[in-house]
């Protein structure tokens, strides 16, 4: 299979993340999966007239396109022309090119939350009128329309994340190349289920603090960040703490709250990312699959049973109280 990668309105962070793929690296992975990279603006050698000729061949049907990857949101402004972002040297907007090439592709993949839903590019009043490929925020639509299907029958595959985990992109591409990715492999927002069936909460190193509701009050502290610091890992899909970046990293492992970057409209939560909105002292963003009354009852019990070690560690920047060693049974 071959692959064309276009970068629309975004920061390029998903490409930078993908280049951090390990065991195997990106190029070994694509070679092993039988994927030929036709062109990528940051990786490929071709430029200028060579790229224009390639795009013309794809558009005319002379060159088959198996996978079209779009990174970044699509800017529709001003006034629906898309001319806020032109594809250099072509005289045409990125909006025009994507609408022309997408129906010719066997599969269309939105790489990152910007391409999927608008993401950070659509934040702050969205002056460029940026949207995702098949979603405008949480609403179906985007530039391709709710009913769009690629040549082989799938809607846009939304590998959401800001940035995406390199394994999310590479695993999606391998599944597409192997013919193992169908409609049943996506959730209701088009995200691959192999990572969207998990919560960021799963595997979080702060889970012991969460269970006892031992909460951090500042970013430098190691307690749970849900109660005061805006963490919504109990609601956010992603296996970030199960397969951390570079084997060790994730937002919560680094001491920063999960901001639900795989979801549409995460970029405008209506409050600071590091603040937990509350009503009468009760956090608004409780786990999605637990009734509020149950949560509050369990939280009260948990706080009453918090071991002194956990309470002390929660407000420190490192473990200051190690676990107590119990003597073997039958010995003093």
C-alpha cells in the first residue's frame, strides 16, 4: 500500500511524536508493513514540481492512493474559501486539495485531534474557521460531511490525541495495510478501539492516591490531581499509562493532569486546564460510569480510611513515607 501525508493547520507535533516511534522505528515499521510513503512534507526529499506532479497524478487517477493521512485541522476561512492556508506552489487551498483527494483514497486517516475534530487550531474563537475532516468539534460534518466514505468504505479514521502516541498511528496504519481494520474497530467518534477502549486512568501511577482521595493541591505534589487540579483521566479515553511514551512517560506520570486531549472540544473546557470546576465543593467531572451519589459516599469512606503514609505523600514532591514493613506472622 502507498501513503500520502499532508500537513494542514496545526503545529506538526503529531509528526514529531511519530518520529519517536521505537522498536521498530517509523521507517522500519513501514517497510515491514509493506507501506510505501509517496510523500510527507517533513520527511520526503521531493519538493516543488515533483510534488505537484504527484498530486496531479493522484487527482487524475493515474496514481492509486491507498491511505491519505491528514495532520492538522482544515482552515475554511475566509468565508469558506480556505485561502487562509494555501498549498504552496499549487495556487489551491488545502481545503480544496483534501476535498479532491479524499474520495480517491482507499482510507482517510485524521492524525491528531486537530485533523479529527478541530482541536487546538479551532480554539480561542476559531478565527480561521478550522474544523476536522468529518467532525466540527463534537458534531458530525467537518469538510467532508457526515456521510463521507473513503473508496474502500470506511469513514475517516480519527487517531485523536494531542499529540498522538506514535504507536496509535503506526498500529492503525499496520491494521489498514493488513486489511484488519473495519467499522467494528472504531468507537462512536471514529477513534480506534485498540486504544479508545481504555481510560487514561488505567495504569496511572497516582491511582493509590485516587482510591483514598488523597489529593494534591499543587502541581509539584504527587497526590491525585482530580479533586483540585483538573485531571479528568477517569473520563478520557487512551492507553497513555498502559503504553507510556518512550516506555516511561505520560502526562500524569510527569505530574500534569490529563486534559482529555483525545476528545472533541477539549481545547475549550471553559476553565483553566489545571483547575477542577466544582459545585458546592463537589467536582463536576466525576467518572462517567458512576452515579454521583455513589461516588460521594465512597469518597467520604475513602478519605476516612486514608493511611497516614498516603496522606503525607500526597502533599510531597516525592515519596517521603515508605510502606511499613510488617513482621512475619507469629513474631513480635
